[in-house]
């Protein structure tokens, strides 16, 4: 295994709430009130839809995708949801500093250093450019086509991060640690806050799949766990392999992925638009040109 390269769960698609639009010459994130499932291929008009998007949308009320049936890959909550405070270099798209509120890993001229992390509000180094950033990997449905191929939900929403972290901890506790066997569902919820001036904002919740009680879901999880064990499926070994993969590198995002992350979550906001209480600077022109070049290469292929 290549040292320094973090090995992350295989991704076959993205889960997003919104898209990036061009407004007054700037590419800005625009939120939506529904999920969108995309492939990992981007064209001139944005991300190409994944076939599952159309399938699930047809089954959804009003064809609005506000819930997605999922299973988790791992029993360990911290492997399914990775959250940290992240600072990216907007000129290159590379991660500069990643911390958890206690310690951080920061890149410098002499390499990567481990330093104290005071959090984004008290960090003089980041100057309010640091954000909470999380990734959740899930298997959609029962993983019929690819049991280990996941969709990734990336978010900088404190409401989403806090809710998902709580749900994972609670579901793990009540199921006896059988997170990977529980039939669950991602659900989009709305709420109004002081910062949103009464306008609904949307965040992601994780609940028991529609039609099931918590007790029924736990019973199904126990039955699936027994079937997997009987077939030779080793969940503990899978969790261990994932843990080793995450520990093999310093930063999770590859440079090619970070370019998109910076554009989607770290773009500037227009007056009156909330962005987790902070305003970022506009995406660097050099970075935008690199994104455009990447799209052009895809279109030419």
C-alpha cells in the first residue's frame, strides 16, 4: 500500500442538496429542497445524474426526492461519518489544515505538523476561512449491484453534521453495534433559524426506513447479521480494513475532488445569503479555470 495515500471507501456516486450556478460572473452554491443523486462525471451543465436518481424519483411523492433508503458500510460510527474543521487553499484547492477542535494537521514548508486546534472561531491562522466539513458514505438500497460501492454526501451544515452524529451514536447503542445491518433512510428536513431570517433551511437526518418501527428495524438487523456471519461475511475485518485505510494518509480528499469541494462549499455568498454564519472569498480565478478545463476534457472524451 502506498504510504501517505489515504484509502477511502469506494464511491460510485454523490448525494447533493442543490447545485452550483453562475450569478453575476461568479459560480455560487444554490440550495434545493430535495436530494439529487449524481454520477462522478461532470459536464458543462453540471453533474450527470445517476440512474438511481430517476428510479427513486419516480417512486417519490410529487417526484421530489426527499428520502433515500440506505444502509451503512461500517459498524463504527466514525468510519461512516468523518467530520472535522477544514481549511483549503483556494488558489490550489489543496487542504491546508484539518482539525477536530483539539489537535490539527497543518501543511507548511517543512511538511505536515501536528498542532493544537482551537476551533474555527478562535483560530487566528484560518481567519474565519475554516469550516466544519463532513462526509457520509452510504449504500443506497440493499447494494444489489455493488455491496461495497457507496454514495458520498459532503456537507458543511452544522445542523446536518450534528444530527447525523447523534443518530449514528444512538442507532449504534440501541442495536448493539449493528449499524451496518440496520435498514435506514436519509431524510431531508426543513427548519427556520434566526440566521435564515425565517426562510426554511434544509438539513439531512438519518431515520429508520419508512414502514418500520425501531424494534422491527433492530430485529431485521440481527437477522441480517446472522445471515452474513453464516455466509462468512466478516464485518469486523471490513471495519478494520477501513480504519487502516484512513490511517494511511493525512488528508482524505484528493486534489481533483477538493477542486469541486472548494467551489461547492467555499464560494462567496451574495448579501442576504447565509453560509453557516461566515462569508468566504470568491473562488480563485485560477481554480475556476482548472475546473473549467477539467469539464472541457470530459466533454471532449
